[in-house]
C-alpha cells in the first residue's frame, strides 16, 4: 500500500497539470485574455502620461510589474471556479492524495498557461517603453521569479472565495496587500539594472519569496479549498 | 458477525439554524444497499457529504472498518467512490480523458485494478461506444451522466456513495444502473444511494429523513 | 495540574462562562481605562513640556504610538485566534477574531490620521510615504481584506475559518512586508519621522506609558463589549441567553 502511494502522489499532480493545460488550450479565452489585458494596460500608460522616452523609461519597471500583477489577479478567477461549478473540485477533494500537492499542481498549471505568455511578451513591451536590452533581461528574470509567487498568493485568495459568487474584486482586496513585497523587490531589481547598479540581491530576495511561497502557500490553499467546499 | 464497513454514531447535522438530523446511528455492512429517502431539503445530500468527508459540520462519530474515520481518511477515500449532483466531468475533455484524469487523481494505477475493464470497454458498456473521443459538451444530458456512471465500472471501490444517480437517465439506463448496483453488492461492496426513484433491488434498506426536527427511521 | 488546565480550557471555550466572567470584569476595566487615559491624555496634550525640536506638534505621539502598537498587536491577536479556530475549533475564538478586525482597523486608521496630523507642521504636507506610515497603510489594507472576507461569507463558522486562514497568512507576511517597505523607503528616501529625541524626558515617558496603558485598556473594553454582543447573537437560541435578555 505504502509503496504504491509514492508514485501515485506525483501522478495525481501531473494528471491535474496535464488536464488543466489541455482544457486551457481548448478554451483559449482564459489563456489569452490576461495576455491582452497585460498588453493593453501597458499601452495605456504612454497614452495617459505622454510618449516622451524619458518619462516612459523611468516608469517602465513599475508599469510592467503592476500590469503583470493586475493580469495575475484578473486571471485567478478561472483557477478554481470552473472546478467548483462542475464538481471536479469535490472529486479532487475526495482523492486520497494529499490535497496540498494537487493544489500546487493546479496553480503551477495555471501559471504555465496565464503567466508564461506574459513573460514571453514582456520584452516587446519593454522595447515599447524604451528599456535597453540588459534591463529587459533583468525584467524577465524578475518576472520569472516573481509571478509564481503572485500566482500562489492569488490562489490562496481564490481558494478562500471560490464558493462565493461575488466576483474577483474580493480576491483583489485580499491579495493585493500580500503582493507588496514581491512588487517592491521586483521593480527595484529592474530599476537597479536600468541604472547600472547591482541587482542580484533583489533577485535573491525574489527567489527567497518563491521558496517560501512554494513551501507554505499550498497548505493555505488546501485549507481554503476544504473550507469553501464545506459551506 | 463481521465488522461493519461504515458505522455512524449519534450523528447530528444542522443547516442554517435548522436541525436536519438528530442522533442518527446506523451501520453499513459489506454487501448492503442503503437508500436514503426524504423530501427535498430533508438533509439527504448533507448526510452523504458528511459521510464522505466533504462537510465537517456535524457532531458525532464516524467509523470506517473499525477505526475512527478521521484517522484513516486516505484509506477511506481510496476505497470510496462518490458521485454527487455535480458529476465532476469536465465539459472540454472527452469521456475517455475524463475517466483517465479521475482515475489518475485518485491514484489508481493499472496494478491496482487488474480486473477492471479498460476505459473504452467501460464507455461501450454504458452506451457511449463511438463517443469516446468527442468533447463532453457535445453530448446530451443523459449521455453526460453516463460518463460519470462509467466510473462505477473502472474505479475500484468498496463503498459507492451515489447522490441522485438516476437523474436524466432513461428507463433502459435505470435498469442497467440497478443491475450494476446489485452486482456490486453481490461482490461484497456497499452502496449508499439517494434517489427519488422507487428502486427495485434485493436486500434494500431504507433510511428515512425529514420526519420533523431531525427525526429519522431506518428499516 | 493537567486536569485544572483542561477545565480552564473548557471554561474559556464556553460562551456562557465568558459572558458571565466579563460581566464582572468590565466595570473594573472601564475604571482602569478612565484612570489611565484621562489624566495621561490631558497632561500629554495640554500640560507636558514642549519638545526641544518639534515644539508642540510632537504631542500627537501620545495618541499615535499607542494606536500603532494596538494596530499591530491586534492583527497578531487575530492571527493567534485564527490558529485556535483552525486547530481547536473553539467557538469563542471565532467570535473574538471576528470582533477584533473592525477594532484593529479603527486603531490603524487613527494611527494613520494622527501620523498625518503630525506630518503637516513637520514636513508641510498632509502625507508622506515614509516606511512607518506606509507599513500602517498596508496593515490597514490587510485588515480591510479580513473584514471583506468575513462579511462575504454567510455561514458564521465557514467565515471564521476562512478569515483565520487569511489572518495567519497576513501575520506571517507582516514582517516580510515591514522589511520590504523599510527597504523600499531607504531606496527612495523621502523625509522620515523622528519619533522622539534621543533621550526621552522622564515626564514624557510616564505620560506616554500612561497613555499606552490607557489605550490598551480601552482596546480591551471595546473588544470585550463587542465580543459580548457577538456571543449573545450567536448563542441566541440557547436558554441562558434567552434568560439574560429577558425574552423567556
């Protein structure tokens, strides 16, 4: 019995990742809308603040990070809502596999499908905001390290509110204060790179947040899911 | 007298400040079929969810194979098949893909279930032959239900907990499902079922809920 | 010894015992609040000697510092209550946690407003993004998140457990947030508040301690009062509540 549990635990997580990616590709809206949102929000800033390269270069790190943050927030509604509505969440809860592993898999799949496209598109938007190549590279690193943390935090909010049909603003109110450390160090890394200063420390902090989030968030997510399905 | 599979002692459930079930005690043995009856809102679904562990808003003791259920959750879940109102079938996937993810999430490998038919065979047996690869959202309501019922054929489980499984099933399907339930009980499995249908099964016990202020009756 | 602890645990968890015990405690607490707060505030706001560099504007610390302390402490208390709710399923802890949120949020708000009032004569603007005030602002957002989640869930027990998870996550994040905001502040270097001069005058210290003690007693009074109302509401179907309220 115990020997059969080990491979099965990972197979459960992999099954969920595979399933969610397949569903995302078949229902492309959930995948593509956050990406369009990301692009459009960034495009709003030159329109709202004037297209001078000086201004845009200065605000670019913050703008790209905040746009990524808001896109993550927008997309999190699709994380558990559909599973809750069609009963797949209950089936997942009825699994003998540890729920925090399965929840981790779900968030990972969600990140692959919603945040990874953002990261791929970010260089183009960086060029539009007059960032140089080195800065764009550091932006990519910081987004790569930071967006999984944002996904984990939003997943906690989503897990706590999935049973309520109140819309995403509640998740935003819950999650936004918790995003702040990631935002601070993410933008700081990019700004430091833009000015030619060292940025490795900031990236190290982001990596530390990543490890913390991966270690603890799945438990909070699992607890939140059980509470939501309970009521 | 062998040990009961599932034992319920002094179960009390409340919902929205209303007492649904008071002091419920019963035992479910291997090979037994128990039908939970009652009007709408009498607490049938709540009871099933409590027994499955999806809801913990209850007082009382639940015992699985002689041990408190909360200590053997993984073992309980491994041997239980729950099919609720919401079937858990993903609309964007095909019936075969659905069965596959459900089995994999449960951790069922081929080694666990050598006697189970293959996924395609099971889908054929529930009348979905030829529909194994189409997305479920293209199927009718009854066919969607049958995908969920195919689980009964492929998922190894001792206890079946079925909440209104006959919804949207035609008369032919009802007879088939009753046959499945009877066969499962004959092989030593147990079934906990709620249904508005009058079931024609041998050895059927009935638990009546909703008799007023948490009262219940079993025979 | 162990038996006594067990009995105490069960007693503390009983809403009825809590109600009766706090009913006796409350008059003493209110007296303590008045005794500590009124002289402290009056002396601090009106009679204490003016500070060397800031003149009279520093007086707001007699309200600002206690409020800040209670704001932070309140959130930690809420998180601890959350742990009790999740691990021991104690109903009393659910009610205390629920009542803590608005009170803690109010003190955070007071802290922000008094900080802003202090800032006007000191820096010339009503607001400055220094580390302390920004951390308090984020704390206010955390409180608002908890209150929003609490009011969004109808079932009292589910709401208590969900907000418990959220307060624990928030409490774990609090040091991270504080550190990040401090760090962010050093990067961008706006004006910062100097709390007090390096050597604090004993007169000011005593007044400050009196105010801190008084505000904590006030916090306790508000919390206990609020929790008593919550107890009456949640236990409204039980006999002892009906008798107390005189409904029977």
